[in-house]
């Protein structure tokens, strides 16, 4: 039996032990590794770190990938993975907590009790509690912008709490649509949603198209005393406009997971220290998902939940050599590969080619016991080739 190759994984941040334990014995996993095959991280800013030429993949144990230089890695044929949905329940619960904190004035009430003198505490509590009378969530209207892994869970829980829920997501997937409660009213116009809600929560990725989505003009559409929740990314909202809306009473509270100097000018801001995915369960789930994805990619070339590569799966058969080619997505590349295989008189048992944006991905199973150097040399001579792997 052939000896299994040793794979090296370099870690940044503290990764859940539950996830690290998923790696097989032939994996070396450490933050001290040089020339790794893959990188596993959480919030570490990889923009500031040179990435070794040996790296084949980067796995983010979380959903957001703003801390990863995707464009430069894509140009080198390096796959970038994330863990969508692994922390969804954790974030959903924090959104509900944020709504309750705002609706029941719990932030101010907690501060009031913490500052009470020991003398006559009971009397002071009874005298002061009327200042913090709030309102129930039941019967209120919740608007959910983005109905993905987190958003559809928030929407469904809102229904369970007796709220009227409106959802907006022009890019909703079929899979998430199946999981969305039929009681959620789907709105195809963001302006229409903003005009109708007591609570609005946003759950979309930060892209060029979504930056500043909640602009000054959009905030003007809100009902007076709306509670706005943003546990996705601070750049999704015009925060100067948010502060102005809080001062004018257009917004009752702004609940955010991203405190900064601009937003903390208002006492009506309920700021959390980026706790969305900070539960043991979420950290475990994210690490497990990334560990499994990296292993399947390194060993078999299969791709699942990549942000820059197409999803690719091809069953593996014992005794068959697999070639994985990452290349630019241009006409004629697959033909060049096939011509080389024909010239070398090599039979392709199985071939799968997929593309995503500028990246092409080709997997081939060959009926060979060893790949000739002449074959790999010719394949590497293809101008569009970014990575060639023999598995």
C-alpha cells in the first residue's frame, strides 16, 4: 500500500480543538509551519502577510472573507474556502437578543441597577423602573434584508415570536427558499420593506454593490422610532447618516456588532464587541467544516463552499491517478489539455470541467500507475495554467 502523503496546515488565530481533531494523522497542523499546503484562520488579516508559493488553499473558519486577499490568491490558482451557515444559529440568537435589548430597554435598565447605591435599593428600583418600560416583539413588524443562512433563520424565529415578518432578497437561493417559513412575506422592493417595519435587520455580504446599502436616502424611508440591527458588516450602513437618524428620532436604536468612533457618538447605539459568531458551538462548527473542506480538496481535488472556485465533486477510485488543473477561464484551454493527452496516448477515464468567473477548474482521472514527466511538462506549458496537481 502506498504511503499517504503528509500535508501541512498553518494556522492563524486560535482554532477550535474540535475542528483541529478532524485532521487525519498524516496532517501536520501548527502555527509554526513553513511552506504549508494550506492556511486555516479566523479573523487574522492575511492582506498583511506574504502567502507562500506552496499554498494550495486558504480556509476561513467563519463566513466573512474580507480579511483574505481573494483577488491575488485567485490569480495564483489558490482556492479560498469559508463556512457559510456554520455560525448562522449563533448570529440569529444574537439578533433576537438585540431586538429584546432594544425593545425592553435592557441596556439602560442594566446600567441603572448597576449604579444604584446599596441603601434603599428595593425602593429605588420600584421608583425608577417606569423609566425603562418597553414594548413586546409580538405584533411588531420585522424586516429582514437578506434571506441566506442567517437571514432565513431570523425571519422564521420572528414568526415563532408572533411578529409579522417581511423579507427582501433578490438573490435568494432555492435551498434557502425551501427553508423559509411560508408566513414570511417576501418583498421585491427594498424601499417598500423599509417603510413598513418596526425592526429592520440586515444580513447580506459586504460587496461593492452592497457597501452603503442603508444610505441616508434609505434611512429616511423608515418609520419613526425604528430599531435597526446590523450584525453583518459596519460598511453596509452610512454610519454618519445613522447617527443623524438617531438624533432626529427616525431611529430609536442602532444595534451593531461593530463599534467605532463614528457610531459611538450616540447614546442610542447598542454596541457589541463583534460577538455574532462568538459561541463555542459556532467556533466548533466553523472549524469542523473548514477542516473537512481542506482535506477533501488537498486529497481529492473536490471543492465545496469556495468563494472563488466552482463547486466540484468527482468520486475517487482506488488505483487511479487524478490530475487537477486550475486555469484561467478562456476558450480553448480544455481543448489544449485534451490534445496533450491524445498526443501522449493517455486515456482519460473521467473528466470534469467547471468554471466560476475568471477561474476554470478541470479534474481528470487517468488510467496510469505513474504520470510521465513529459506529460506534466507539456501541461505546465499551457499559458493559461495556474496550478497543476497530481493526486
